[in-house]
C-alpha cells in the first residue's frame, strides 16, 4: 500500500520523527493502529447503545443532567 502525503505533512512527520529519534514509518504505523483500534471500539459502543435503545434501556435527559451536576457542581 502506498500513502501519499502532502509535502507539508511529510515535512512535519519527518521533523517529528527526527525529534523522537524514530523512523517516520513507525510513527505512521502507530497512528494507523490507534485509528483502527479507536474506530473498532467506537462502532462497538454505538452498536451496544443502539441495541440498548431498541430494548428500551436508555437514560432520560433529566437523569443525565443530575449525574453531571452531581459530579461537577458549580
């Protein structure tokens, strides 16, 4: 797979890699791994939320407001 970066982005990536003493390719792979892991987690959470909603398991807005207010007063 080839990924084409703009000259500006490639320059920033090279600079970041040099600062960290790492290969730019390593940074790119780590970023892609984080993106893929996050997207998988997010889609799973959305699916669980939709399933709970289908079962009628949801929290009313007023309950959410009370929880937020109790955790973060003021």
